[in-house]
């Protein structure tokens, strides 16, 4: 019998599409439900208590409604704050998204790494721990940018995104003591790979941008190994929990296979 249960992706907005893309490439027949918590967006300027209360409860409702085979928290902010609580609450595999500090440390030559995330993510003890474990011999500079999240959303709505705002976000890293040595930047928010070309274009010197999306896709493929999938790729569904400009986002969502839009 064909298993039609979807893989459910969850983010505050469109950022998780950067994780959905490599997953679709590896699992072309997988049915996907992509949930953007637009009623709670943006997460990056919220408190830990708000995220910790909101995310497990909402994912519980979503799991009941969509009966997924696996959930991907395609959001660094939600993962670094609430991953353990979600895993404790739900009886199905939960894949999180955490800053790719380990791969960044593996490739940095200058031993100076930038971590670009939301304000909430870059202050998490989870990030202190990753830096201590995997980049102990590196200078790890962090910067939180709420504006980059808005820029990624605007780009996917088809709006103009002025280069000067990307420059300002990067200045938050390169302007710190030792920042001129940075040769690798971790895109520690899933929105940021969506604007990586714009970021690379204004960097003061060439840097490598890394994120965890390919690794997460491989992890999802591993965890679903041997499971059956529908014979042909189904219609991907995008679900919004609150107001969002669905019409403006529709062409971008369709590029990621999300051809139907629903409200929660
Ligand atoms: N995409 C999210 C992340 O990876 C958060 C964006 C936001 O809502 O601030 O952290």
C-alpha cells in the first residue's frame, strides 16, 4: 500500500524553502506540507519564552491535522530554542535546523567565522555550545539581523531588495574586531540562503557562505529510507497560520512545488 503521509516543513515564513529545495531534489516523490507561521512571524525578535510556548503547541496541532511521517523544523530560531521540547511532546521523528558552525570550522583557513542569524538565535546557549565543541580554535563572531529576514520575504514576493541593506547586515559582522579576517559565514537563519547571492555581491572580500540545508536533506532521506512514496509527485501544500500576501508569494511557492495554499 502506498504511504501518502507527507513530510511537514515548519518555519515562521518562507525561510524553510531553502531546506525544502534540496530535500525535494533527493526525494522527488515525497508529498510535502510547508507551514509558515505567518501569525507568529517574525520569530527572531521574540523572546525565548514566546517561542518555547508557541512552537511545540502549534506543531502538535499541525501533526494532528496533517499526520506527517516526519517534521522538519526548518528554522534555526525555533530549533535552537524549542527542538528538545518538540521532540519530547511528539511521537514522530523531528529534524531540526541548527547553525552550521561545524562545517564552517572545517573549511575556514583564517580561523575566523561569522555567524549570521536572527537576534534570538545568535544569543542562544546552543550556539555557544556549537562554537565551543566544533570551532574552539576559531574566532566566532555573531550578528543578528531582523532586516535580512524581511529582505528574503520581500525578494520572494518579487519586490526590489536594495544592496545597501545587505551591506548594512554584513557590516554587523565585518565591523567587529577581527571581522576583517572572516573567510566563512554561516547562514544561521533559513531565510538567508534565499538571499545569498545578494549577500555575496556586497561582501568586502570573497567569503564562503555555508548553511545546513544539504545535510538536513540527507538526514531526512536517511530517516525515511525504505519507506514507500506515492508513484508520482503530489501537489505540495503551503499553509499559512495568519495573514500573508499569498498572491505575491504564489509564483515563488510554485517554484518549490507548492501549488496549493491553505489557511490553518
Ligand atoms: N527562518 C527563521 C530562522 O531560521 C527565522 C526568521 C524569523 O522569523 O525571524 O531562524
